[in-house]
C-alpha cells in the first residue's frame, strides 16, 4: 500500500499565516539566523543596559568581540528592512529563533516565530486590532473570544498583548503595538517626503505555541523529534 507523507503541524500553521497575510498585501522578508547585536537589540530600542535584555536568554557566539548572536526573535529583520526599503510597506518574517534556556514540555532552545511590520502614514491601533483578530479567527475559528491587555515591549509604544479563550482558559498568543520612534531613528526613517512622520505597527507570535493550542499538543519537543507516530496524526 502506498504511503503518503504528512505536512508537519508547524508547516501547516506557516502556510495558513502566509495565505492570510498575502491577502492583506504583505510580502515575506527574511534575515540571518546569526545576527549582530545591533539588529537583534540596539536598533530595536534595547541598549546594553536595558532590563529587557535579561528577558531573552541569548546564545552569544565566539569570538565575543564580534558581538554576534543566534537571533532571539525574527523582529531583528524589521530594522534591516527599514534601512533598505522605502515606506510604505507590509512585511511578515517567519523563521527560526533561539533562546538559551532549559528544555521541557513548554520550552525549547529553538522554535519558530512570525513577526509582522506595517509602515505607512495612516497606520493606527485599529488596523492592528482588526488584522490580528481576523488572523486568529482564521486559525482557531470564527467564534473565538479575545481579550486585549496593555503590555511592554521595548520596540513598540504603546504595547499590547492579545489573549484568546480556548478550552475555557485565557491564553496569550501575541505581543504587538505601535512601532517605537527610536526604531525609526535608528534606521534613518524618521519622516516621509511630505514631512509627516511615518507610523508603524508591529506584532510577533510563536508559531509552536499556536500549533500546540490548535492541535492539542502538550509537549513542544515533539515538533523536533522524528517520531512518525506523531507526524501521522496531521
């Protein structure tokens, strides 16, 4: 009997995200997994003495004098793109990221994220709210409940987090907000040709977490195993 392959659950989530954001006018941007300290931290308003660096357990690469890291978030693509592309634009940046932390059922040293960045002259929080709620309805169904909370991320102001209600519990799924002016300044994109400042919105979500919620997977390590019994379920 012919054996057919299966799409990995992470691949399914990535495909869904690609299709949704493509319809909203986004293009895919990419960046290096071995990243500089500048793009991973400094250009995102996270200087060396900022407490937010302690939140990201970083793999620093030798020689340490070159200040190279395994990127801790795909948000590092945002300042790279801002430097080299004239706004307005809309990008998503799916990819693998790395954190130097112990592995258990809910934590891995590597996992997948997707970040989004929209830069234009008339961008506002209402755009962000509509877009993200529609995205999560696409993944989890039209009847999903949402809860927005104020939060802090160095590269946005104001910052928010979005929770969904799943299985009777509130679960955090994305951090987002309006792009911080310091990020524009670090990339030389402070004003448009009409002397109005650009406005941006940014968001980032863990794809592993979305797949775990959607498919009822209770151990993140299964994504990176070669257990055919696991993959055949999808």
